C-alpha cells in the first residue's frame, strides 16, 4: 500500500507499507505458513517476518488465529525495513 502521509510525517513518493502479524503470547512475528497437508504457522528465531501487501489479508489471518486460540495483532511496517524475530 503506497502512502504519502504517515501520521504527521510527509513520506517520500513510493514509500510502501506492508503488514505483519505478531503473536502476543510469544511476542514473535509469524515467519511462514504451510497449508498442505495441515494448516501450520511458524514463528522461528532469526527469520524474517511474513508480510502481506493488504491490511485485510493480514487481518483475516489474525482472525483465523483467534479461532484457534492464539491472539495475533496486525503490525504496520515499511517495506524496505527488515522485521525479524530475535
């Protein structure tokens, strides 16, 4: 999602936001999703966070986590900044 303003700041043209999901129990970002043969998500140390281009897609994933008993929060990130688990 390209933005021109973020809060009170004027951003450079072409600045993009992406969205990541953080699991609150572990305070780590989701790093991968496997759908076959089972629905599994991973939150591994040292890996880059999985990002979505649209907020709705990240929110849909967070809702699916809530159905399975995990609390996930959608976090806004700038596209060129690395979001990594410690």
